[in-house]
């Protein structure tokens, strides 16, 4: 849970926490946060380092159907629900509440706010 909370902080632009993730063995989490924030370089890093599930999660947040289906086919159910929550789907939000994982609701809201209020240049890899 601590790592996901750090992820949520990086989403809001906390570069110090991003550095902490990189220096403490979680560069993929920092890369995911930057990918979610629109970094094509971070997305490329996820692919290059074979973190396909995290790259797919990032794309699924953007309603990339192929990425979403890839997550389902590869049994990344948690990431499917998390992507749905990031898009504001009430059923997914309810699932997190039911499973006492409210922190993910807060992170999902941060991501939704970021995505709803930022203009991105989408040239990310396809699934």
C-alpha cells in the first residue's frame, strides 16, 4: 500500500517521492506515474523494461479498448478495476470501498482530475 500511496503523490507532481521510488527499487512505479501524467518517455520505458501490464493500465485509463482487453485477457483484474475507477465508473469505486481500499479511490480521483484537466498529445504505443 505504501508504494501505491507514493504513486499517488507522484501523480500530483511530487518529484522527491518519484526519486525515492527510483532509488528504492520501484522505478516502474515512478515511470507509471509519469506515463499517467503524459510522459511518452515513461511509457516507452515501461515497454522497454517489459512492464506491459503497467503500460496497458495507463492506456486503459484513456479508454484504449485493446489495452483494456489485454489486461482482462492476462488476468490483471485489479488493474482493470483501477482503470475503471480512474474513469469515474461508480461500480469500480464501490468495489474499492467494499474491499476497504479507499486509498485507491483517492488515487483514482487524482488521476481522473489530472486526465480531465490536462491536454495530452497521445502518440502512445498501441496494444
